[in-house]
């Protein structure tokens, strides 16, 4: 299958307008764990044109309960492992990978050419840093973040809150603690909400 065939199929499935807007889009993903790895795969399937992925971790056995990796990838850098997966899902998406820790000082260099930045970290301090840095350094860009996705059940409490250029997904209260772990179902729901927000922004906010 060549690029023309791939995007031709997407045009039939998604409509020509949706396919063309996503194909021109660039999305940055900060963190490639349960949220980021799943968001990246969903956006690649949707036909996004360019993904900038960034993380400094390696795939571990303890990641496999919720992150889009495979047992044979244990020990690989997450950027390397995810690039391989994305290439098999959609060989025509342009991928730029940064195997580095994201900080307030390098976030502009990493995500400066992206239209939307997805916050996909587990630790609250990293989440806050990404959101605040994007809103401060890229006031014209959009950031999609997640908060409150631990545990199981309570799907009806998952929601999206929009505050200016910030989209916040999750129930905003469920934190990891004994008996309330991070598990694939709710983490993937939050990731799907983030990916869905990205598509919505391209179609409704960046349509000009």
C-alpha cells in the first residue's frame, strides 16, 4: 500500500475534509506511558500528519498493564519502541522523537513546530510543568491534558473541561493510592478522550 491508497481509504472512512486537516496537523506528545503511547497510536490510525514524541524512559514489565508496548520491547527506549509500533500502524506519519527529559527550558525546542501538545505524564509535577510551560510559551497553541484516571469503573465521571486553550480530560480527582491503581481501561479511556480532543481542535478550532 502506498501513501495515496492509505489516505484514500481514510477519505472514504473519515471524509475528505477530516482526512486533509489531520494530515496537515502536527501534534506533540509529552510522555510515552499509558496516556502518550495510546494517544500516539490512535492519532496515527486517524491519519495525523506529524507526531513529535518525547520521553526518556525505557519499556519495563510494569508498563505492560496499561501502555501500548509488547513483551519483546522490554528494555528498549520508549521512543524507539513506539516509533516501531507507529510505523506498522501508519508508515506515512512523520515521526520526530526526542529521547530526553522534558523541562521548562527545552519544551519550546521540542514542541515549537506543533499545533497541539498532549500532556501525558503520570507525576503531577510534570503535568503542571507541561501545561504551564505550553500556555506561557505558546499562547497561540492548544494543550490537551489528563487528570484523574486511576482505578476502575465510574466511566460516567470521566469528562472534558475546556479552559481557554486548555482541554482537561478525566474525572480530575482519582489519584493513585493503595487499592486505586493505574489500569488499562480507565487510562485508555482518558487517552481516547485526549486523542478525540485533538481531532476536535483541528476540526473546530484550527479550521481557518
